[in-house]
C-alpha cells in the first residue's frame, strides 16, 4: 500500500472560523463535537488548532484576519494560550467550565452538545 504524504493543510479559511481544544477530557470532546456541529450547520468553518501550535506561519497569518471563536473545555485554557502565544489579539472565547460544566464529570452526550451549541452559535 502506497503512503502519499500531503504537504498542505486541507482546512481552508473562511470569514467565520471555530477552533476547539479537542483535549483528552470529556469537555475537550464536547468542544470538538460542538465545533464540528457549527461546521456541519454552516455557522463557522472549523480549523485546526494544531496548525497554530505548530507555528505554520501561512495559516496563522491567514487566520488572524478572520472572526475566530475559540472553544476551550477547562480552565487550563490550552487553546487560548496557543492563540495568545501566536499573537492573536481579537477573537471570541468560550470556556465550558464558565457555563457550569465540570471537567471529568460531564457526560458527553447529545443533550450537552446541543446545550453548548445553543450558547455559542449566536456568538459573533
């Protein structure tokens, strides 16, 4: 089986973008699912936070001029720290623990995803 490596990002850029922490805990999984739902419903284009963490300058510069919503699950604020370290200054930010969800105690189910989605879908 041939392994053909892709050299560029397949994410693309749109005026309204969402990035998610997508961490290993329950809240990271919720942020990822909410970001994907925003994408699937055409509300925002989902992009890869890892591209920013990896320092891919062409993507970072393209993203900086866009309306970004950063979804973090918990107070560790990994996504926010990545954006701040890369020089992002004007973005919208949501931390799920600020909505009363608890890290390690939140079920990852459709009700939680729908509740978070309803709160963030209207953020512009």
